[in-house]
C-alpha cells in the first residue's frame, strides 16, 4: 500500500510518499510544492490541484493522509490554509483516493511520542526511522511525510482484541518493531 501524506500550505505545501513493506514504512519520495512565486491566491489553488494530481498520477498512492489545521490566531490565514487543504482533498477525490485527516499534535505524537515536538525533532526521527541520508532543505517536506507515517501507524494500531492494552504494552510485547 502506498500512502501520500500532505502538509497543506499556501506558500509551501509539503508532501511525502511511503510504501508499506511488511510492518515498516519505506520512503518512496518527498518534496514540496513551491507557491511563493505565484501572486494570485486562486492561481496558487490551481497549482496545488494540478501538482497534487500529478503526484497522484505518477506514484499511484492508495490513500491520502493530511494534516488538518485545527486552530489559528489569524482567521484569514486559517481560511487560506483551509482552502489549500480543500483543493488537495479535491484532487484526491478526483482520483477516488480515500482521505484521512490528522491533527498536528497527533502526527507529532505518532512520530516522536510527544505531541509538542518541534519540526526539527519530527524530521530527525523520520530520518532515522526511514534511513534517509540527509534531511531536505525545507522541513515542510518532512511534515508531509510525517502525515503519511502517522497514517501508516494508525492503520497498525493494535486493537484490544489483539491483547494489547496500550502502546506501552504493545511495545513491551513487540520490542523488535521499535526502531532505534
């Protein structure tokens, strides 16, 4: 299964693709969609739609996971961010991809164990986890990748019927699945 993760943005939109290889995610590609040179907001939205479609057509993901903006102090910024997210979702829907949304805190927590982790902490853990030689220049790419990895782990969440009471219990019973 291939998962496309997106970190919506109106200036820079990060994305990452992973493949499920057994019980571990494998990095396929990550990058950013640069939008700062496009002055008109509506032209930016069109570029997001076109580029997300292009990524979907090139890599053929099975699902899309994205970071959902839940809170912001500036209403205008949140509105623009919501539009960017909606356009990325529309591109996925246009290709019949299932969409999953995750709060920023949930994404950080699934990668680092801490919902208040910094961008740098998330990026460094992803680098180790996915054996990346170096981090991208723009960490928005790793934010998009983090959404994909969060979804990957969310799909692997042990259910109570599996005999695991918590993540701590799961890790205790499966030490080989923890990558250091």
